[in-house]
C-alpha cells in the first residue's frame, strides 16, 4: 500500500500546529501603532470637519467649532458616527494634559470652548496625547496656533 497511516497523518498535523504556534508568536504586536494612528486620524478628521464649516457672522462660536474630549467614551462612541469601524483595544490607555480640544473653522486649537472674539482659550503650548500599551508609549502632539498634528 502506498497511503499514509493514521499515525503518520496525526504526526504531520501536530507538527504543522507547533510550527504555526511558533510563527504566530514571532509576529510583531502592532496594537500600539494601530491605535495611535486611529487616534491621530480621528483628530485630523475632527479638524477637517471644523475647517469645512462655513462661518457666518450671526452664528454662535459653538456652531463653528468641533471638539474632542480625550477619554475612553469618546474613542468608543465616536465610532458610531463614522463609516470606518475600528476595534480600539481596551488595554490601550489614553491621557492628555488638556481634557478637551476644540478646533475653529480655521483649524486653530483651543483649550475647551472656542472664543473667536478675544481668543482667550487659544492654545499657546503643545498638547501631548500619550497612548500607552504594555509599558510602551507613543505620543501625538498638537501644536499651538496652527493646529499641526504629529506622531512622535
């Protein structure tokens, strides 16, 4: 007979399973980078939404701004308004030195509410958003005045 025996087939299946386990463990964990890019893109999306408003002089400041509150609820609930679905890891922690950032219709970042008359809340220092996962961290920086966003 020229066929494999049952024992030979079981041995091959076990060997392939062990090799697969080793290969899966050798793959890098991109959870931190993926979640960082998700938050980065959400910030850029909110800034773009604020830029797209057509400002009228009789509109209130609130109608000409888009705000982000850096907490777990925002990350999980904001996805309901987006067509892009992303499984944000529950083990990733996000912290920021500014709780709420608003962008006006020119893309300028504010600490909290937008004040287009006196610019009281206009940011004058970098805002650091720290993303932490398994004792590793990434940082997203929102620069003052221009609202430029970068990953460090």
